[in-house]
């Protein structure tokens, strides 16, 4: 009986760790996030909706609106990428109104959906208005070859993974396109 309990305990531990390993491999190694083309099109056209009047602490670095504190680093990152043959662009700053609109698209249209629902309950996960790094100009959704970076195997993602840290940016693991000052 004692050996049976030990065997069951050992098996449970193996299953638990195996499941965790598979979860992390799936999460980190996943190449296609499975969202349809209509999802990606909203990002491809989103920049058209940026406010004409920007807050004083937002500036533009090679066409991407970011906080003045990170503008020089972003300018250098984009110049470095271009010198390596990787033409990046994207969008950074977004207004609170734009964040509300994204929450409506990804989470639902009720006040609860927009302001209280956990970001992880949205598809895809989307920060609550007031908590997005984009609203502070401290995050960028990068594009490459005119499209949002969808995969970790793309040339642009690989380049960013190797170099963005030198310029103060970290990737949000669930979104290959999203890079911010703190990875959130």
C-alpha cells in the first residue's frame, strides 16, 4: 500500500510538471496566436484614429508617438533596426478614448466589460482604460512590412528580441507585437 501511494504521488508530480512544461512551451513557442484577419485589420488601421492634439509629454520618434522620456531610445532603436535591414514602424501613444474602444471590441460593451472585467477575460487580453502603457506613451505595437508582427518567428520579432532590451523595451509574452518599458 505504501509503494502504491508513493507511485501515485510520483505520477501526480510527473503529470503536474509535464503539464506545466507543455503549457509554457505552448505559450512561449506558439507561432500563430489564432486570431482572425479582422482582428489584425483593426491594428493596421488604428493609427488613423490618433488624436490631432497630443499631450505635452508625448512626441514623435520616426512616426511613432511615444513619451518624451523614451523618444531618443526609440529613435535609436528604429535607426539600428533599419541599418540591419529591418524596417519597423508602429504605434505607441493612444488616448483613453481609444483604449475604451479597444475594450469594447475585445471585452464587451457594458460598463463592467469596459472598466472592471479582468484583461485576461478579453479576447485578446486588453488593459483596462487608465492602465495601458499606451495611454502613457510607454508602449509600442510594432509593425513590419506594413503588418502587425503576429509571430515570434518573424524577422522583426527575432530582431526585437535580440536588441530591444538595449533600448529599454521588453516584450509582453502573449503579444509578439507589443513592447513596453516594463513588458506589460
